[in-house]
């Protein structure tokens, strides 16, 4: 009977089970994610998370304790050099189990177990924080309102700057185009001026012979008077 027995033996003896978990833990540290069954993944999580917590303190004693479980110098070096700085700010829950369906052979439920801090897709979505508004008054609601007001003010400032830029651009174009239009309109007036000045010249040329004829007439009358 199974009264009080909380350990899943996974159908293996003690030595076989420990060696299997040891190899799976080294593979998880090296590759950051592995595919296995749900039962093995849950047992591996219980086995490896205390070792991840131990790796936060980089000391000789911590390295020796972790090495006694993993029995791999490469895995211990990888754990303390690359994994430990990533999980330094996390208090627990270093691994994530994602179900992937059922195996074709024996219909066992499969999953992927991975280190949480090495999944960039989930971390990018988790970085976006949403504020929850509540009707109850308190410090939490005040903090949410202050965040909301700051976001609205920044949005208003961005909209005003964009509106100013949009309004100013056509004005600059109109100012630059205005003198060009005036120059184009004034150019025909300069071409009409010579036509007006040529008309009186022709009249003066025609009037000069008339003046000479009058002078000839006066001289003729004077000569006639002298002859008489």
C-alpha cells in the first residue's frame, strides 16, 4: 500500500533513478530546456531547484555541494558562471513546464521543461505591466492613479509636439513660395515698357518736316515784300 509515500520512483531502483535525474539536470543546465515526460519533469524540478538556489552563493563549499549531486565539472562551471547571474534576482520558480502533447508509442504525456530566465519570448511579454483599477481607496489605487496621470501627461506632450511640427511645416513652404510668385507676376510689366516709348518717337519724326515747310513759307513772303 502507498500510504504516505510521496516519492515517485519512476519504475526504477534508487541508483538508476539518481543517475537519470543527474544526467537530466546536467542536460537542462547545458541546453537550458529539454523534452521529457510530465512525471520525470516534475521529479527533476524537485531535484534541480535546490541546486539552483545553492548556486547563488559562489563559494567553494557551494560548488562542492552541487558537484556531489551533478558529478560533472562542466555542468558546475556552466551553472555558476552563466545560470547563477541570470537567476540572482529570482526567489524561486526557476523552471517552467510546458505540455506538448502525447507520445505516439505509449501515449505518455510529454512536456518541455526549461529555465525561466532563458526564454526571451516569455520574458518580453512579461515585461509589459498592466495597472488594475479598483474601487477601493488606498495606497495601491493612489499609485495606479499617479502612474495613469504620468502616462496621460507624456502622451499629451508627445501629441502637442507632433501637432506643432505638422502645423509649422506648411507655413515654411508658403513663406518660401510667396516671393517666387511675385517675381513671376512682375516680369511681364518690364516687357511692355519699350512699346509705349516707341510711339512718340514716330510722331516727332513726322512733325519735323512740317516745321521746315512753315519756315520756307515765311522766308518766301519776306522775299516778295522786299521785291515790291
